[in-house]
């Protein structure tokens, strides 16, 4: 499995865009754990892993 964070930025963006179209058909959730779980499940068949560590969190000053 390739970690999501190791993919080129352009590929990460492409995958997020395609995933957003898929999720527009699903029920919404506010749970970050559920969002991560869904994204991971969607990426897994493509040989890509995604965890909380893959999130780009804003740096605090």
C-alpha cells in the first residue's frame, strides 16, 4: 500500500476531486473518524492507504 502522503500533490488533488464526486452521492457526516474511514475504504482498492497522519493540518503560530 502506498501512503497517500507519498503521492505527488497533483495525484492527491485528483483523487480528492474524484472522491468528492462520489461522496456527493452519499449521506453526510460530521465525524472526522468516519470521513477518514470512508476515504481510506475508497482508496484501499487502489493500493493507497490513508490515515489521520495524512491530513494536512494548519500549522499553529
